C-alpha cells in the first residue's frame, strides 16, 4: 500500500518543469505523494502557483508571498495583490517569506521589513506562514516572536540550521520542514541527530523540488532534477534516525501537514 504523503514545498513554477509538469504531478501521485503545496516566491510566481494549484485541483495547493531574495522589489501594490490571492481557496499559507543573510540578494533591513509586513498580513488573513531562514536564526526568531501569538502557525521550511536554532524555533511553537538536505553526506549530517528532537506534531517533509535531490538515492535521474516523487527518500532517512517505520513517519508528517495547512481530512 502506497503512503499518502504531503510535500509541503514544491517549486512547480520553476522553468525546469516547463516541459513536463503533467508528468511530474502524475509521477508524484503514483509514488504516493497525493498532496503538494506549490511555493509562491514573488507576486508573479504566487499567481502562477495558484493557477497551477487550480489546474491540478485535488492534489495541489499553493502559497502566496515574497521571498527575501525578492524583498527589494516589494511595494504596497504587491501587498494588496497578496491579500487578494489569500482569498483563493487553494492558497493555504502566506509566504514564502523570511530572511536570508547568506546571499543577501536584498538588503537586510528591507528583508526584515518585508518579513514583518507579511507576518502582519498572515495574522490578518488567518493563514499560517511558510518561511525561509538562512544564516539569520537570531533575527528570524526575534521577529517571529513579535507575531507568534497572532498567527495560526509558522513553519521554517527547508530547515538547515543548528541545534541552537532548532530549539529556539521549537520554544516558539514553530513547525519544521525537512528536505533532502538530510540525505546529503557532505553538508547535512549535522541534522541527523536533531531529527529525533523534533516532535511529530511539528515535523513536516518536503522536496523543495527541483532542488535538493536526495543524494541517498541509489539511481539518480540524469538531469539531477528533484521532484515530489522522490519524497520517500526523505521519509526513509527520518525513519532511520528516529527508529520509526517509514509508514509511521509518512502518517505522522501527513497528519501534521493537514492540520497546519487546514486541509481536508483525506488530504484532498
């Protein structure tokens, strides 16, 4: 029996999927990934993600937000557009929003302001927040703390930080998204002992496709592109590190995602 997995982070709008999106979604469903949350990283990409969620209704939902890389382009009209997008039933989270002090594609003060603005929009809309954080744990936690009591939930997607950051986030009752980064023996080994510290009701899984192809895969695709059908490799690593079965990890992470994103009980 195939699992009913939920991939909470899929960049299906990416041009790497432009030629075979239908097949990618079909392969995901065949692999047991029945539900996918499509990530919006700018106003334009959020609109595109919504269109795809509508196209693949029943299996896909979307988020709407402004990634910290794009924060420098945020305007008042962008925020109004996001508020309009939030009204669509397929949009289940505000974001991708947050801070990235690793690449600094947008100035840090602007990143912080745009993050705060979007958290306020999330609070007003009732949607949970889908968030990005890299090399910015202290400032991220401080800003999240300001809004935590007024938003329905916040997930730090593609968590790659250290134990100190993890505990800071768990203390704030945040959720954690784990990707194929944990399957990377070059840079993800520090995450392995932390997996058992994440409560089941705070842990969700994602591919962040087309990036972060699990390096633990036996036979990798020639194009090196990740896709939702490979989510089971993340499940496998979590199961190995927590002493749980693959089936238990699949069930628990899906239950947590359904609750966080307020999806129908059957994930559809």
